[in-house]
């Protein structure tokens, strides 16, 4: 269950994505995978990463030898204005950015399997905790990530990109969880590739995701000739972190336009990386990009983006009225400017991100539609009219009136209410209403007409998320059912206990001898436990003949393939002589 402290800090509409970490689910092999990656990266990154990394590990509640407890991380990050929450794998980009905008680091609870120890495309706790958290200790980087979150949460994606996200999530999860058949994995891969091919437009959501990828995930800082690592993808990958500063990976100076034009593949190592000169440069870049986004630009161009998304978006009128829903139609005048918009499905109205009383989804169940523009022969926008001006044109409660807009839209009906906010008219409701546009006339028993001469902003998601998404289901918590550990998991557990305990020498020798015997007889292909046992033997200066046996077995495993060779070699290099 969420702690009381977490429940107070996490906005209600985001709490539905949070799950319990279920710390007891981690096996001794899981902890060994964490330890191997952390020791490798700490050994290598202490000299090649941003200066905040090493100190940030400890300050963010992360230990080298065991998987971190997210509740403890939440408390450790509090002094620097951050918190940590546990999520279940992939979440929509808008939601991910919202968490960060609120100073919350979303952390996937799963951990990569031993066979994927170098890298996994699926979210895992190594990447989310050890990759993202440490650098947040840098004040300017922390500012960048929060700012990015508040901007990125507004980004509008196309329908094809939403479909691609689902395909990536399914494919990545199958690759990592190990339960999918070859046929299922191949089918998921084909679906992913098909959905990827269907994405032909470079949306603002894709552009800003590229900016995030090449900075927060795979960023370098300094100079092209002498870069330091700060990207979470590099800080959490045994292979890519090492490779990133070699000549094998091309280094490009950070340039906003080039970054947003450069795509990426999450399933492959990155062929090039961008080097920023400072985190201040990134802050200015994301502000610059924000000025091109629909939430800043508004107008017909931005409405078109919402139309292509086929997902929940919010349209803001110049009066300040916010309409949330799925935009499905835009009518335009002769010059190509929008003069009438229609939403399908549940919609809601809000002002300053607070849902208007009586104008939630329960009223606008089937959608919402309304004109945009000024009235004919009136230069002054309707939202700025005084009560006297409204009355002079027959716009007052109980009066049957006709409104003719410059673009040819007409509204005829009896006014039943007029809503003002901050001295602006934002909504006029009619009964027995006829709405005519483009030679099409519709009759409404009640018609809520949004007031606004222009559209000033369009952004992804809801204006009042707490109210609009209140009825959505929460993420289903995977049930944790304790099980009997396998023999191999128990052997890893024995070694872990020895490392944590100061047992007498004879007992340690007996236990490790038994582990090695079972390894040889039943687990000839396991390399990581052999490395861990060898480390203990050398550390305690015992069983010298058995050390030679382990080295011989590891040499045979190294000869099987290049990846095993590199993993074992790296493991052996950090064992004290």
C-alpha cells in the first residue's frame, strides 16, 4: 500500500499508475544482477560520469550490493525536492512527464534477467533508479528534468504514435519477461515494425521525446573531445556506458534542431550521441522548443494536431474556457481557419484547470461542439462584452435570440444561463436551439456554447485531470505469490549471506565448497555465481585450489561467445587481487 506521505504528494489522477514494489519478490539472482551492474558501472563511471553521479548514488538511497527500496529512495530524495514512486513498466509519455513535472521519479519495479544483464529495452529498476536518480542531485539538471516534465506533458502525439507505443510496450515486455513463445515474440516484433512504418509524421510528441532521449536518457556533457556521461541509459548499461566515450560512437555537439530531427531505436546501441556544454544549455533548448508547441501556439494549426491524435486533448478558447475530450471534426471558413469544432465521446468544460460545476462528462457524455470567432458587425470579442452590451443584443437569460458569427455559423435559441469568469463571458447555454453551419442545421434541446474569438492553446490530456480521469481504472497490481526458490537461486542466496555475515573461516569454506560442487554438477553454464564465489575466495584468501578450478570453468565459458567473454572478463577485473 502507498505510504501516507506518498498519498499526500502524488496527485490523485497519477496515483492510479502507482503500484507496490513488493520488495520480497526479488530473488538472490536478482540482487546479484543488480550488484554486478552497479559494481561494474561504479568502477567505470567514477571517472567518466558527471561529477554528481558518485555522490548522488548514496544520497538518493541507492546501495551497491542490493536492490533499492523505493520508499527509502522517496525519503532520501526529499531534501533535494524529489520523490520516487513505483510504477508497473511502461506508462504513457504524457503520464511519465507529469510525474516528473511534480518532482516524482517513476521507477519500474521489475529487474532485468541475467541473460539481459547488459541491456533491456523494457523499463527496469536498474535503469530507473541507478540511471536517473543520482544526477538529480545536480541542481540545474533537476531544474531541467522538472521543466521538461511540465512541457512534455503537453505534447500531442498522432494516433499512429499511440499505436506504436502499445506495440513497443508489448514487444519489450515479451523480450524481458521470458514467458512468450518464439511465435508470440515474432508476431509482436512484426506488429511493432508495422506500427513503426505507419508513423510518417514528425509530431511534437516525437520531437520532444527525441530531445528527452538524447539528453536525459543518452546525454553527454562537456566537449566532444572530453565528454562526461549523465544520461540514464548510459549510466545503467554495462556495455553502452563503456562504449559511449570511445571512438566507436560518434559525438555531435548539441543542436536543438539536429536533436529533434534525429530518431532512435530503443532495441539497439546508439550510433551517435550529443554533447551539451552545460545543463543551462538544455534548459534554454527545451524552452525554445516549447514555443513551437500547440499549447503555446494555438490556432487552427494546433487544432489539427489534436484531431490527428484521436486521444484526449484540451482546447483553450481566448475567453479562458477549456474544453477536454477527443476532437473529431474541424469546420473551416473560406480562408482555412477553424470556425466550429466537435468532440466525440465524454467531454468536460473547465476554467483555469478547474472543472465547471455541472459540466463534467456526465453532462457531455456524447461529446461537445461549438463555434469559434466574433459576431458579425462586432469587432469586440463576445467574451469581452459587458452585461449591458449583452442585453442590447438580446443575450440575457429568458430571451430568445439569434447570434450570427462572421464565419457563417448561426445560433438561435433561448438563453438559459451565462457564465462569467474573471470578467469574461466563457459559456452561454441555450434551450430549444438551432445551430447552422455550412448549410447543416442541428437541433438541440440544450446547447452549451463556448465563447471565444480564437483558440489560444491546445495540449494533450485533460484540463482538470483529477475530475476527468476520476473514473479510470487503476493499474492492476501483479499479485505476489511466494514460491520455493530453485536450487540455483538458493546457491546465490548462500553466497549473498556469506558476504553479509562474518561467519568463521571453516564454515565459510564448507559452504562455498558445497556451492561449487553443485555448480559443477548441476549448473555448468552459470557464470555470475562463479565470479561471485571466486571473489569471496580471493577476498578471504581461502581454498586456493578451488580458485583455480573456478578460473578454469570460467575460461571455458568465456570461449562460448563474445558476450560471455566480455561479461566474465569485466567481472574478474574488479575482483581485488
